């Protein structure tokens, strides 16, 4: 027997029992983007390595250790994208859609980093990203936070996440603060761990983001960036807070919330959770006013955010999401060869007549008991049963599969979503003509 080929470690299959969660998030995301009038952009998975070296930085862990980089047949160095912002900026510059224009863009897709796989962190992971170009005021920063807050409500996660905000100031004020921070950290070198000693030489602001418990007291006592901001950045931050207060979005000012690269400026924000262990950040955003120019475009103000799909799904799996997932309205059960032919044709006719009707046809000619097991597993609300008796009488049998469903005792159809308590005398199945079935299913779909 040939050796089985396994998937690459940290690059996971998404199986049918998991995809409803993905589809649920994707559907909500697309609806959210329509509400705010943002346009989708799609760009390649593979980019020139130089793009990420210039945007992320050559001395970062991502570029030095985590990117999937290779040479193609022409000898060009290419990389699988480790994040979406740089690729989005490259696409905007290359296609001329950023010059003297405002763009509100969103994207979704896989990213790749070669790091140790663990819960919530994979080598192939998926991000939702939003980037806005050509706007510099705190109003657009606030809109992005409004958007993310609405997204949590749409997903039912508003009580699972909390918002942290900070300001990084301008590159000039941050440079002054970097010198102050470096002096403080150099005086405490014996307390720094190995990662922090390395960052002290390349990216000292990132030390403030260390999760090492032994360094938390040192970090708490470090000089605050907020105390070294320029007046314009302070005003920007105060106006952002006013926008959030106006709609009642709660937030915490986290002075340790930083980004290490020079093209970041002013607003940074994160939505965090305490329900995923160490992988607590579910959405990270902020302004990157210097990146477009750094990648060869004109000086362009920009702001955006990204969130990881896998972490959102990990949160959703802890809640009762099942009620919001779209199961079939109807499962079609067919007893015998003639019923199989008629049943498949009937299912197509019903799909034509009832808009958005979801039908699961049990194929394979198995026994009624077996088909009922599959019907129950499908979590459909209604079974439409077709056998020899139904064919002879030109009717179908309609059966409620859920305990709370029934037909009224007088034989009329109760499918209007009313909350009237069901009587024990009300039957859970009834025979109908095709036209009666169509009218019944229209009400079922409307109720859904």
C-alpha cells in the first residue's frame, strides 16, 4: 500500500462540519461592508519578497524566520504573503487607485507564516482586512472602530471582547520617545529577557508588548509614550475618544499598545478577549500613514484593521451559534424507485417556486428508518415524504421534525412564526397537494 500523504503541519483542512462557521462569518462580513459602502479588493497570494522586507522590516521575526520564501525559475525571490496590508498597498499603487482618491477597501483570504503551530496560531491562517486611503482625520478611525463593534454584535460576540486604544504620535515625536525608552531600558538591561535584548537594538517599542510575566513590573514603570506626544496627535486622540463616547463604545487606554515600525502613527487599537488563552487579540488596527510612500507611492494617509478568522471561530464555537447557522428548511424522503424519480423532480420544482428554499434530498434508496436518521441529522425543520401511497393519491406527506412544530387540530397550517403553545391534539404531520406544499413552504421560508 502506498504511503499516505499528510497535509503540511500547521496548514489544516476545513471539514464540512466546520465550514458553516466560516460561511456564517463571511456572510456577516459581506453584509457589514455593504452597510458602510466598502469595496472588495483581491490580490495574489504570492508577492515579491522585497515588498515585505520594505514594509514589515528585514530585521523582524516575520521576515527573518517566518516567511515562506523561495526562488522561482527566473531566479526572483518570492514569498507567500504573511499579511495583507502591504499587498493591498502594492495593488493600490500599481493600479493607480490611490492618487488623489479616497478608497475604502476590504479583503479576505489565507496568509502564511512558518511558526510553531498552536491553538489560534497556524502556518496557514485566514484574515479579514479593511484598509482606508486618503483620509487623515479621527472620524475615519472612529468609523472603523464603529464597524468592528457592529461586527461583534452581528456575530453575537459583543460580550466576549473589549476595546483597547492608544496613540503612537508622529514619527518625529515617537523618535524622541524611543530615545527616552532606550535610556530607561539600557539602565535595566539585567532585567531584560533574550527577545527584549534583541529588540532593544532594533525595535525597542516592541518590548512594551512583551508577555513575559517577569518583565511586567519593568514595563509598567517605563516612560509612557502618551507623555511625549505632539499637540496634533493629542488633539487627534481626544477627538477619537469623543467619537467613541458619542455612541457609547467602551474602551480602555492601554499605553503599552504599540506598533514597532516607523510608518505607523497616531491611532492604534485592538479588540481583545480573555477566552482564548495567550491568543487574546482578535482584531488589531491603526493608522499607517507612512507606508504608501515607503513602498514607492505618493504620501497618502491610511488606516485599517485585520482580524483572524480562526480566532473568531474559536470564540463562536464556545457559544450556541447553531441556532444562527442555516440548516435545510426541508429534507426530502423518497421510498422506492418511482418515488425517487418523482421526488428529485419535485425538489427542483419547489426550488423554482419558493425563493431561497433550502432542500436536502436523501438519495441512495435506503430504508425509511435510515432516511429518517439522516433527516434528523440534517437538522431540517420539515420532512417531505413521498412513497407509493403518495404517488397514487397525488399528494405528499409533510412531517415536522422538531418537537415545537405542528399543524393546528383543524388541519390548517400554522407556519407564521406565532408563539401560540402547541396542543397535544395538534398533529405533527399532514398530507398536502403540491400547491398546498408550495404555499406552506413559502411561509416557512419567510419565517426563517
